[in-house]
C-alpha cells in the first residue's frame, strides 16, 4: 500500500475556532452531514493547510500563517481567484469551493477547495512505490510539460488580464525581493549587497510571451496518481501565482535539480535522487525549448535570481522563528539554508560571463 499525503494532529498554536468555522461552512456549502473534524497537513512552510471532514465528505482549507509580516504573500483572495479561473481550463488546478474575508470566523481570510488524493514526493521515493529509470525520466518530463501547459494558457481569455503586470515584471521582482530581504534580515543573515547589485545590473528584457506562472512549482507542490506515479493529477500552493515571465518560473523549478558541485541544492532537499539522475537541467531546458519553440537565454541571471529569491523566502520564515512569532522548530534550520542559497547565487554570479 503506497502511503499517501496524510493530515494529522494540529500543530501547537495553529488551531482553529471549530464551532464558528463549522457554522460558517454549513451556511455556505449545502448538504454537509455531521460535525466538523479538523486535521492539519504537515508539509509547507507558508500558508497553512487543513483537512476538514464532514461525515464522508472531505475538503481542504487554506489560511495565512500566524504572525507573518508579509500580508501580500498570503493573499487568500488572490489564491482563490487564480484557482477559480484555472480550474475549468487547467486539469491540475483544484476546484475552489468557498472564500471569505470575514475575519470574525477564524480571525483571518481563508478559502476552501476540493480534496484531491494521491502522492506527494518529499525528499525520497517511498519504498513501496517502485519507480524505474524510464518512469523517473517520464515523470520529470511530465513536470515540465504541465508547467509549459500552464504558461501557455490565454490568461486574458479566462479573466486574469488584471491578475499581474507583465511589463516590468523582472525589475519589480529584483527590487521587491531585495527590499524584502532587508526587511527580514536578522543579525545572523548573510550580506547580499553584491547579489542585489549584480541582479539589478543584469536584468533581461521583459518576456514577449508572458503567462500565468505558479511561483513555487516543485515536487512537494505536485500531486501524483497513486496508481501511476508518472501522472500528475494536481498542483497546489498557488499563493505566489501571477502573470509574469515563464522562464523565471521554469528556472525556479530547475534550481531544485542538483548539479555536480552545486552545494546550494543541498539546502533544498526535496529532490529524490532517482529524479535528479533521470534528467538534468540542460535536458529539461531543451524540452521546454522544444515545446515553446523559443531559445532560453540569460540563465546565469535566472538561476542566481531564483536562488536569491528562495533565500529571501526562507529568511522571511526564519525571521518569524528568530523573533519567537512561530514555535515550529523546522524553521530554525533555515538559517543555514539561507546561507547556502546565497552562496549558490554568489557562485553563479562569479562564473557568469
């Protein structure tokens, strides 16, 4: 029996007001039977995800993390909106069911979506899920194919024409993440001034093919079919989705594919070895170029930017731990992860033409 992604006990300090939540959901979603049962999914480091059960009906709830400084990164309405637009045209987007900004229910905005069941890979392939080399290669290719499918959607046709601003996207990203790093620095955070200056001076032009980008597309946000682990059946965690540069999205995904002598990938730790051996970054870049008909350039910028960006995301989470806002002990280890990611960005910059 292959173990599927499971919800369990609610973490200390992350409980919900069950009575108010049950009353609100039953008022807005008809035909629910029984009392609410709430469990929490253990994965993820940002928005919190809960399993809600009424009798034999299951659904998933998303809410912002407790004590976050960055409200714009945890916009429940934004995540609900992109799923609502994508669900009819993109087969991997979970169907959203309910959204509210009424903070009287649980103290913050939240949304509810359908429950999809399958396998999420975190670090290692389960022992009871055999995956051959050919299957591993097929899965890697399917990950990139699904991402290209997302990028290819006509976002204006599905009502997302104002969901993001593709013009000036990279410039805003570089400036925004640089400011966020300064705003979340702790005394033990590495100095990244030379990274931010290099990025500001080496920005590629705006994409001539902007599209819907996920922003955090990697294996632990991808749901696989338990009966066919090469098949993707769901993509989660859309909190960072926008309209932007597809190559920035692709290269973020590819920094999770380890390369020889690249110690920064050790900080990421979510790539099962058989997958990293089945396809290289170069292989997957070639696949995306084949699908899109476009040559991908400026890889030094994109890879160093994405290592820096991920470092900032982890630094923001570590900041909450450092300040004692969150008690999740996983976040203490992010101090070293941030250092390794920033060192990886430095190395790419030093090797760049």
